[in-house]
C-alpha cells in the first residue's frame, strides 16, 4: 500500500509497505520526471537497514528470457 510520495521537480519518490505488517519495513521507488522511468529503489527492513539499487545505463528493447526469473532453474544450474 502506498504510504507517501514526494517530488522535487526532477524525481518523484513513492513509498509503500505491507499494510498488514508495516513493521516489516518499506520500499521507496524513485522515478525520473521526463521521461518517467524507474531509476532507483530503496528497501528498508525491520531493523532499519537499507539496501539501495540504482539503475543506470538502461537499455530498452532488449529481450530477456523467462529463465532469468525462474529461481528453480537458476538453482539447478548453480554449482558452488
């Protein structure tokens, strides 16, 4: 559920969290203004630790196989 948003003219940040478990943490999605693109997200966990992912050098129109989103298939190929 969206719990807040801010804008500084160049970016818009949307904050969301699980309404049933707000104590689990939250996620902030950062979008650029023009064109509107997701550029970053920040995940805060229940301890206050934060992980930030920044997207740069984004390529559009690239085909990505479904296998990259299949955890079982990735684990089957994994050899430590």
